[in-house]
């Protein structure tokens, strides 16, 4: 119903933004991963997904169409509602979610709060083919799919050391620019730790 929202940012925290559009304040739920992109901004533009339930109407906002499309794909997985879908996008960016699903990385997906092993397995099973339709080439910070296993393993290793998923992803992405085919997993983890 609503394709996007554009207006003045009145208030933002890790889970929601309040946007003034011609004197009307809209509360828009956001993934925590985009919070830092919104702070200190006055005018913002978010792609939206409008969820209507029997007892509520909620607007969800995303920086890119791809984020919104993946959010709506996550809703198609049995047992995953809007709150869990927004948590998934808050903890795993699209590129790493695609990698985790294609590698059947249950451990990485189940690190998301509210996602257990069974839900992670179902998510992988139901999204494996659907996520192939998502274009990640134009997503800011998108990593190369040429080394999905080593990327996923490095992120999982950092998470096992106690770093949260978004910290781990950012660190690995920042060092992937200098990544070459000869770099092994331990070198990638060491470089990523220095980048945190």
C-alpha cells in the first residue's frame, strides 16, 4: 500500500524512527542495522512495508528496496513474523544472510535473537531459492560472493569471540577490500579483529 515515506526525522532510536510528513508524525519500525545511517539526518527517505494485523497496523522502513524485499520474503517463512524478520535484518545484512542461507549456516542464523535451530533450518529451506532473486550488487557495502565460506566462517568466529553480528560483519567487510585468494581464514580473522 505504501511504497515509501519521505519527510523530516523528528526522533530515532535503535528500533524506530518518527518522521514528520506535512505535520503528521509517522512511527516507522526499523532494523537496528540502519540506525547509524539515520542519526544526525534531518530529511530521510525510507522504503516501507505496511503490516496490518487484527489488533495493530505497523509501518516498517528500510534504506533500500532490497532490504524491504528480503523483509517481505522472511515473512513468507512459516513461524517468522514481522518482529523476528526485522531482528534478522538488524543482525545480518542482506549479503551475509544470502551467504548463510546458501551455505546452510544454521549456527550463524540462529545467533539472531528469537531464531532457534529449527527455525533457522526452516528459514534456510524455504528461502534458499527465493533469495537468489535478490540483487545484492547495488547494496552499499555488499561483499563479493566469490568467497562465501571464508566470509561466513570469519563472521562466525568473531561472533564466537563475543562480538555482535553487526560488529563482526562490518569488521570482515572492511578487510575484504584487501582480500586476495591467498589470504586464509586465520589471516582474515586477525585483520578483522584489528579493524574492530
